[in-house]
C-alpha cells in the first residue's frame, strides 16, 4: 500500500514533448486509470513512474520518498505489460517465481506464494507449461500472477487487455477489478478504452498532449466534463456537438438552429449563460438525453422539442441509434428499440435541457451553469 | 436419370510409363540439375577416396588397390597427431575467447550513443581483411626489433626488450601471438552476429526482468542467452569449422614453426600434398578430416536442435 505523488513531471523525446508538466496525487489503495488518445503521454507517464523512462524534470515520490534516481528494481513496483512480456524459456511457475528468486526468497516460501497467486488467478493447472503453450487470456493471467506474487507497493498495468479479443476482455476486466478489491493495492492502469476507464477506476486521469486535461471520479468526469475534449472522450456513442447561436427569443435564452428550429434553455440554468447572449456557442448533448416525444405524456419543465428528419437508423437490439441533421451536423439519438423503423420519417424529439452542456467555441471549455 | 453430373474422371493416360511421366513430371524436370550438382559436389570427395587407396607420390604412381596402407601411415604418424592437437588447442582457446569478447562487445554496443555506427564499422574492419594479409601484418607487428609490439613494451618496461614472438622455444609466447591475431581478426564477426541477435531480444521482457529485480547475470542466463542461443550455436559452428581448417594466419606468421610447434591440420596437409607430393596419403588425410568434421557438425547441430 502506498501513496504516489508526481510533481511537475516533464519528459521529451528529442524535440517532442511527451509530458509537459504533470502533477498528480494517488491515494493509498486507489485504482487510478490513465486514459487518453494515443500519443497523449499516458504510457510515458506510467513508464516514468516505473523508472523505465528517464525524466527531464519534476519529482516522483512513493510514500513520500523521492524515487527519481532509483532503478526500477529498487522502486518496489510490479508491472503488467501490454504484450505480457512473459519469459519464453521459463515455465509458468518459474515466470511467476522469477522476481522472488531474484530477491533471494527462500524456496519453500516461493512455492507457497506462487501457488497462492496461481490459485487466485485460476492457473494452478498451467504451472508446468511453457508460455508458448498458453492462450492469450492465460498468458495475461500469468503476467498478472507475476505481478501479484511480489509484495510490491504499486501495481502498474500498461494496456493489459488490448491484445485480447472483446469477449475475453470483458471477463478479464471484471477479474482485475475483483483482484483489486481483494488485494487493495494502489494500482495505476493505462488504457485508451474509455469503457475500461469508466468501469475500473476510482479515479480517472484523462491526459491529452502531455498534460492532464481533467481528473476525478468516473461519473464526475462523465457528468461534469470541464472541456469539450473530456465530454467527447467519455461516453459511447459519443456526445453530439452542434455549433449554434444563443439569443433571446420571447424573453427566454434560446438556442437557434436552421429551418427555424429552436431549443429554449432550462430556465433554472439560464442565468449562468446570460453573458453568452447573442454569441455563438457549441451545444453538447449525449445521445441518451434525447428522446422521442410521446403524444400525451407530460413533459418535464426542462424538456424542449424539435422536429427531426431521421436519415439513418441503426438498431442494436437493446437500443436503436437514429441520426438526423441539425445545423449541418449529424446528431445521434439513442432511442428504445422500434421507436423508429425507417429513415425518412420525421419525428418530434425531446431534448433534456437540464443535462445539455454549452461550450465556449474559443476556449473549448464547458460553460459552467 | 437425374441431372446431377457424374464426378469427372481424370483423362486416362495411354500407357503406364506415360502415367508415371505425367505424375512426376516436375521431379523429372529437376533431376538433371540435381545430378550435375551432385557430380560437381561429390566428385572430388569420391576421387580423393579412390586416390587414398592407391599409392601415388613423387616417385611411384601405383594405381592398384593398396587397402588401408595410407590410413595406417596416417594414424601412426606422430606429426599428424601433433597437428590435430595443435589445431585443437587453437580452436579450444580462440573459439570461447571470440565468443566471450563478441558478447561483451555486443553488450557494449546495444544502446545507441553518438558515433555508434562509425565505431561498429571500424570494429568490423579486421574481418574484411584477407586472413593471409592479416597474418603478414601481424608478423610485422611482432617483429622483434622494429615491430611496434616490442617497441610499446620497451616504452613501458624501459631499457631493452627483444622478445622473439614467432620463433621461440616457449609455446606460450608463439601461441599467444597466433591467437592474438586470430582473435583480433574474427571477434568482430562474432560481435556483429551476436549484436544483431541480441538487439532482437524483446525489450519488454528485459524491462519486466528489471522491475522483477533480476541481476544482470540472471537476466543474461534466463532471458537473453536462451533467446540468442540458436544464433550463438550457428556462429560457433561457422567459426569452429574455420578454426579447424585454420591455415592462412598461422602460415603467414610461423609457417607452422618453430619445428612443428604450431603446425595445424591444414598446414600439415599442405606440406604433405604440395611440398612432399605424397598424394595418396594426403588424400587419405583429407578424407579423414572431411568425414570427422561432417560427423562433428551433425552431432553439434543435433545437440543444439538447430536442424529441428
């Protein structure tokens, strides 16, 4: 169990700056996920913490001790690699025992610790096999076993599931979460998959271009994104963004679209947006916050409706995704199955205006309100 | 009758021979060239086998069958066994030395640093030189009065130092001169092959081992060496065969002397064949060497599992 504190971390490869000053505190036992598009610096950050990359400036401290100059082996961390990095010429047992042998743990203890780890991961039957005789999922378990068998302070996972097929990935994801609940070790997990980030994390650290764009609990980031990037990155299907104009219509702040379509803002939130009156803004709305108006059902006060000509219908079984054009932008709407059957129908859609966000087009920041 | 077509039968060849030709046409096309290659490749071996059972030398040319006469002379010839031992000593010392030095150099050049490419090119130069030239060069280096090696030692120890490196009663001195030259010339070859293999070892395995806290030696023994093992054995086989056939360097440095102190198998065979013109015995000599080397190589390859 350990705390991790990173301050002012910078790292560049030649002229390319991979990390441009990262500050980060991870509490004891926390499951922290670094997420972001490729090239955002998340893996570099993880490898810097592990000591596999030399950093240019800043400090990394584990439990208050600065480890900048320590070699990876002396930082007492365990790491699971994307390609598993199993030692191909050693058996599964020896793979898991490798770190213990290197640290001169007595044989009897190695035996019991390896078999405990193997039991925890359900790979007791594989201990005598060689890595090449294992399937991808089994290899992944061995790699995790190699990490948990050591009594390390920090667990680092570098995109551990990206080489597995989709079905296996879901299972392993749940297992990693359960493992963390059992062991309770401070864990850092790197992924580019926002679903993994949402489901696993106590805290998400969203990186972009070498800086932390936003960090916090998964649902906080999901519901209260600070920037357009965060809003767009989390959630599937992605949040819709439409460039529009904000102005007074009949005394109420209203978003004005083409074909005379209008969406009045939620009166409860309108005051905060008042300074953007007569300006262009970007509307952000998640597909699940748009519904089909159903004749007589009572409307929530914040709902606003527009007409939409559906031009694409994608049923997934549980839900149906429909698209229509608004201000030259394709908007995706998530509807119950069978809500729309054919493209070409015009329907009335209700926007939940209490949950939409407005974005300043200059700063790309979400307007708080 | 249904409209379903019967399975089409292949056209029947006219005669059994035509059928055979039809089925094996591709092999028939390849056969002539295989035959030619076998003839070219095996003819000298078979011819020397023939000659080795005859009695041909400078004076007599008796082509009748002599049984194992030449083989008997060979195995009872002390100078032959001396040459086998000399060759064994040179191989036994030079081969591990080149391997270890090659590994150390490869380790040194694994990470990139400024000037790496140029340094690698410079290090490899000795292997580009013809071995005989290298030998001649080092004979000048070891020259007792004007040679740079004695000169450098004179700077260090001061006063006079006049060591005869190549004509010395002490085999240690003559052998170290020969082995220096041999190792100087061929370590770069090992280095280059091992560097290529070593650079291909999966980086993340090494990183995982570093995080696991393994010492450098453990990482080498458990991860790096198993990964480069096949390449190491191929390199050892190539260099080993070269060393067993060692000729140029030694001939240029000492001509096998003083006496026959440094005479290798190849040098003795050369003397027998081209200085004494004891043709039949040389043929027996060559045949014994070929057969024993072939067996050795097969055993080695099977042991290390390269052929599987």
